């Protein structure tokens, strides 16, 4: 839509300020003109036609260029509100008009343009203008919350409106730790925020297990109002997916509670090649933060989201304390989102105890025990112990007594020798729970040696 107080319109075949052609409206005389800029700098009108119908003060101008000809039509709304274009004037030049640059122009006055739409079937024209495909400019998980042990929502902010094309299945989610796609059929359609061009997927109804995940927005199903597909990799060309493996610098991990550093495992320490010392694991990272009473984050050791890092949470008598962050971590020590090996699964499949099943979403990844004993099957049956290596034995949740004892071990509280002896027996019998990973048991052995 064009408004002008003199000459305003569209220029084409532009090769400099002294060489171009134009088509526009002379508002003072209510005329439509096609012309050119002569060598002496004067405007020359090649074709002029007076409008015989009311069209101003705003003009919907359509200029058509084809070969050596230019034509102008002016649009007028009919009684139904539909824009009807009336051909007004045309002119044939001696050279092609679809060459050089083009744009909008005002001469000896001022003009305003509400919108400019360009349509062409000439691939060469793309070098003169660029229509940006939609991109993703921001991603947010769980509304910015610190609950890394679950994936509740994912929000994607786009560079332009793509809401008309969006469908919940435009997003795919894969658990990379188990190589399993997440079924998103039960979830609701994404919620669109028109003010920010943000689409939010809420995963209520979907089953999302612990593990590292990859989220992918499919370009084939996401387009803007002009039909331009998503530019997922931001290279300026639409048609490629947007792939997410981390959000705001954090991995897209549904973490086991206690995995403070979000590396996929709950550890005491992380062994390094000799002679390097072990790196601090989740337990060591949490210990200095015990006692923070407010403002604590997951990275500090706040796994239950109460803003504090606690050992336990006192309750009114006679109720027992609720487990605090330290107990949550210790209950999951040794657990990892790494998938167990096929050999381990085969071993369990041949187990004489069918009720024992391999926890395929976790495995023990800590260092081997000193003096670890693996019994022959006959000897194991005689002693009523599990013949398999520690890392292949079934897991169970730790008892309250085991958790309390572990807390005292890690926090240097006194533990009597009888408890040490009981731990040693239980360890070799394979009766220890998920609270006891190899590194923690090594701490027990080290203290026995003192």
C-alpha cells in the first residue's frame, strides 16, 4: 500500500542514480506513470494514464515486469472486501526490464509504504533480495527450573510465526542412553505464545526415563506463513532440522537424583589414569555445601528442590526424619544412565533365579574393589552367595540403616569395627544395595586398614 504527496512507486533496471526506470503514482494529477531517468538527470515519462476510478489517498499498486515490458495495475476493494486489480498502463522498452537492481522510490516529496511483496519464478532474482527462513533463537527446559531429574517441558522460541504449521509430532525425543525413542503421542499439542513466537511442549503423559536425550524439530513440518521451512542449522537456507542435545549449557539429561555434575553417574570419585589423582565425584562436590539453607541449586546438591542442601529433614515427634539431599545421593551411589553390556544381559538371562532382572537403564561404573572375590558356582551355592562379579549383580534400594551408616562414613563420623566386619561380609555375599558403589566400599576397606 502506497501513500505519496508527489511521485512514489517502484524503480527497476537500476544501474546507478543516473540510470534506472520506474513505475508509480503522481498524486497531484491522480495519474499512473511508467518512465525512466534520462542522461541529463530529468525524469522522462514513457507512458501516462489518468485513473478513472477512486483509488486514493492510499494506492495498492501492482507492477509487473516481463521481458521488455512493464505494466501497472491499481487495486480497489469491492463490496465484499476483495482486492480487485485494474490494469491502467503499460509500456514496452527496447531492452529487458528484469535486470539490474530494484526497490522503492520517492521523487520531490515523501511517500510511505505499508508492505512490499515480490513474486518471481526467476532463480537469478534471489541474489537481489533475501527472505529469511524461520530459525530457533532460544530453547528452555522446565521453564528454567533446576529439576534435572525430570523433563516436564521444552520451549522453543522462533524468529518468526510458525504456529499455523506446528504439530506435537514435529518434535521427536530419543533417549540416547537406551537408544529408545520417547512416545509423544499421549502429550498435548504445543502451546503457542504469539507475543514471543514461543512453542512449549508439555510432556505430561509421556514416559521419559533417566538418560541423555536428543530433541529434534523436523524442518519438513515447520514453516512460516510464506511456506519457508525451518532453518535448523542457521546457515541461511531452510530445510534442515533443529537438533538439541543441551539447553543453556546443560546436557539434555534426565538425571538420577544425586548426579550433581550431570555426567550421567552418581559417584564418590572419578578415577583418572595413573599417576593422576581421582577427580572429585558427586559426593565430594556435595559435602562442602551441606548446611546451605536457602538459594541452593542442583549444582550445589539440592536434589529435592527445597533450596537447601541437607543430610536429613527433621519431622515432628514421633515421625522419622525425611531423607535429605545427602541421603538421596547415597541411595543412588554407583548408578549410571550408561546402558549395560549385552554380555551382562546374556548372563542374567541364563540366571537360575528368573525373578532377578537386569536394570538396563543403569550400571555400576565405579572402579574395581581391592580383593574382589568371584566364586565358582558350586562354591557360591555352598556359601549362599552370588557367583557373579559385583558389577553384574542385581541392585536393590539401600535400607535406612545402610544409608545412615554411609552418611557417617562419608562425614567421618565414628563407625565401630563390628559394622565394618558386617559390611565386608555383606559385600562379598552380594547383598549390598544401590547405596554402595565400589568407591564407597574402597573407603570402608581403607578405614579398616588404619
